[in-house]
């Protein structure tokens, strides 16, 4: 798949995500006005945050796809991580507000009756159907492109299905059994899910901004490719760092010092292509050293 095709697929997923979130925000605003349900309020807040996350993700997809330039020699992928940190703060604040409202309602005595449960249930069913369709499309895009922004957005929407189902159960419990407090309990659960998801997103963004290395599995995979590649007698100083959806790989390989520069270049270029085939979302830089060379005392210590 060409880079332009991959970008178009990622862009379609971002646009669809933002469109679904906007439709759900409008529908849940109407449902909240009709039912006064706190679980729908929690779901509305979640959809509003989804819209923010989706718009930020869409902007990040567009901006991160820009090629490197004179001011950004390593590209623009860190925009994804910066956007994620901002989203984390907003989501945590929203979760705290929802939890406070739920606890206050539980402690205030018998809850106010929920009205028009049928209208609320209809909106939540619409939410589940649209979210499920979006998740299926995002799954297809992730399989085709491997884009981490779309993958993270998909996981976020998968998590949304649980509070949406919970809101339906709360409305049904109110309509059938008069159990209005179920609404507040579901809202507390939704707030907890928001907080956990926000912390996960924030940690991933923070790790990337702090140049955290790639996963041990990925590092081991790159090491296996380098160790078994024809013409490579050894490797050292394998270093990685993440930036948005891109992983930068820096690697020294040891080659026969008596071969021509053309032959050494061919081995290094072939190894780079092999790593890119296995891990398409990488930027690989390979340094070539003669096998058995003794490091100069003034060179930086190998790690």
C-alpha cells in the first residue's frame, strides 16, 4: 500500500470518528433534556470528549503526515503526543465532575424520577449501532495501515460501548422497577472508565515525549533481523524512541572492512528495507562499522 493510500484511509477513519461523535452529542443532548438521566449525562459527556478526541486525532493525522522540513527534520509526529496530553487533562476533569454529581445524587436521598425512558433507550441504541459501525471500519483501517492514532481511537470507542449499554440498563431498571439509583451507579462506573482511559492515553503520550524506547518485543524483533541478515557480522548500539505513531531506530552494524563501499552500502540498505517491511511505522538509520574495530577512547560509551 502506498503512503498516499494509507493516508487516505487514516483520514477517512478520522473523519468518520468525528462525524459519529457529533451525531451522538446532538442525539444525547436531546435525550438528556427528555429524561434528566445522569447516566445519559455521563454518556453525553463521554461523547463530547469523544468529539474533542476525534477532532484532535484528525488534526494530528493531517499534521503528522506532513513531510520533514528544515525546522522539523524528524517530521511532525510528536503533535499526536502533545494533543493526547491535553485530552488527558480534559477527560480527567470531566470524570471528576460526573463522579461528584453521581455521589451527590446518591447521598441526597431518594433520586428524582427519570422520565421518558423509552426516548433515552432509543438514543442509546442508536449510539451503540453507530459506535459499532465506526469500530468495525477503524479495525479495517488499522489492519491496512497500522496507524496508532486510529488504533487508539478504536480502543476508546470500544470502551464507550460499555457505558452506553449501562445507560440502557439504568433506564430499563427505572422504567420497569423504579430503581432510579441504578442511574447514579452507572454514572460512577462510566466516570471510572473515563479516568482509567485518560491515564492510559496520558501515560503513552508522556512516554513518547520522554523518548521512551519501543516495546521489548519490537526491539527483540529488530535484533533478530539484524543478527541474521547476510553480510552482517554483528550489531551494537540498537536504540529506539517513539514519536507519535513513528518509532525511530538507530543501529550500528559490523561489516567486513575489506569489502567495497558499494557492497557495504548494499548490505546496510537491504537491512533497512528488511526492518521497514517487518515494522512499517519506523524510521531507520543504520551506521556501518568494520568488524572488530576498537572504539576510540574519546568515543561515547556504548550502551
